[in-house]
């Protein structure tokens, strides 16, 4: 099984920044696209950023210009740099394979509050 382990979340004030990390094990990381998702209480899981096998990126409109996804295939790690954070960014953030997700991990909590 491919396993995705998220870390780096925490409590930050509006306008602040966080950098999330996702370490992948059990597979050749470079062979597939990886996305960052988030899920807020009472809301469906939302795809916010994707990095393709060649390093190309795509973003949801709500985070475009504020978040940056990147990957380091040698380290089996994908990152999400989050800047200019807003309270509505508060959610549990997950990473997973695209388009065929593996089992979902525990995610990492991001809380944006003053």
C-alpha cells in the first residue's frame, strides 16, 4: 500500500504562513501526480493544489496566488507553502495520489485564527 503522511500544520494568525510536508512511502513517488486536499468541519473534501509527474502545478481558485505546491522526488516528499492565510483556510489538510487515491491518512490540522 502507498502511504501518505502529512505534517507541518499548526495554529497561525491571519496573514501568516505555514509549510506542510507530505512524505510518501511504499511506491515510486515520481510515477504519479500528488494533490493536497483539505476538509473543514461540515464541508466536503476539497482539492486545493496538484503537482504532476513533471513538476507542473494547478491550484484551486480559492488558493491561487497564496499557496505553492512543489515536490522533491528524491526525498519522496511534496510540500505546500501557504502564505497570506485566511480563517477560511482552516481545515485538516491531506495529500494523496491523483487520480487514483490510496487510503487517506490522518492529515494535519491547520487553524487560522486571531
